C-alpha cells in the first residue's frame, strides 16, 4: 500500500488520511504506526445495493468500517418473516467481535463502501491497544442508547412522529453538519416505502400519507419520489416528537 508523510513525519496509509473511520470511527484510536499495521491486512470494497454483507448464523471471518452508504440490519424468524432492527452509516463498525457466528443479517440498502479487515487481525490489535477496545465499547454504548431511543419511537410516538423520526435519523447521519447547524439537508431515501413501513411498524399506506402530510406542512420537499429536501432540520426534529411541530 502506498504511504505518505503527515505533518509529524509519521507514515500513514494514503487511504486512511481522509477516511471517516480514522476521523470519527474506530480507527481514530490508533496511532500512525498502528494504522499502518492494520492497513496491511485491510481491503476496500464498493458493494451494490441489495447485496448481503453478513448472514445470520454465518461464521465471522472479518469486520468492516462503513465508509459510505447505508447498511440495513435485519433479524429473521423461522418462517421467513424479518424485521429491520437498525441502520448503519459511516463511520459505523460492522461486525460483532469475540463471537464465532453472526446473529444478524446485514444488507447494503444503498451502494456501500467498506474497509474490511480479518477478524484475527483486529482482535489481536484490540488486545495490544486498549484504546481501540475502549473506542469500540463507546461505539457499542452509543448504539445501545440509540436502540433505546428507537424503542420509544416505536412504542409511544404517533405515525407522523415516527416518519419524521426516520427522516431525522437519515438527515443527521448522512449529513452530520446539518444537525449541528440545524440548516437544510438533502438526501435520497435509502429504503423503499415497504422497508420504511417495516422499520417503523406501520403500513405502506400510512407511511405514504404521513410523508404527504409532512410535505403539505412544508417540513419536507420530495422530488422524483425518493429525493428529500429538508429546509430546516431543527423543525424536522421538532416534528419527530421533540416538541410541537411548528414554523417557529
């Protein structure tokens, strides 16, 4: 792998320099020499939508950082029914360390870019670099907090609040700066209407009606059926149940 020198004259892999995983994700816990060590075993992949990334009960052989795109996580039942239980965005970590088999399905909801590394290499590095294991624990706890928040969404929010919560989830993860500044955001819906309904515990018809309601109220604009424009992320957040949805 080609390397270059950063301002401290320490060799860092070129591909790591602008990587979200290094800036905000798991690899942010690594020193330059440790990044070089991990990069020797890593590989990057561009995955088309609809591709299975991890199968339920599949032997775990590698882990990945999500660099771009959206990953859909599902749990299945014995009769073929499934439930979307989460979404992953850059720079989330895809995998379950210290387990021999996966207990979840992961599928590329959109085109996805991954940086993957062998299971043995990462787990060895976690033993050698406590900060890496600590970073993974922090990410896991963030996911736990988000899962608890989503339980509230599914159990207590109205249909329009659920749809607004989903849109806010996409907006703040695809464009994190939009949430911080409360400015406008724009994105393509990463899920079909049927998948959104599954994720929210609603019918497809209810999802479509609530999207129409949010559009009629000026909270969102929808172009070509999937491209969403949010003029005020702060207003969308209010509509998700933070407080009354209004223009003020």
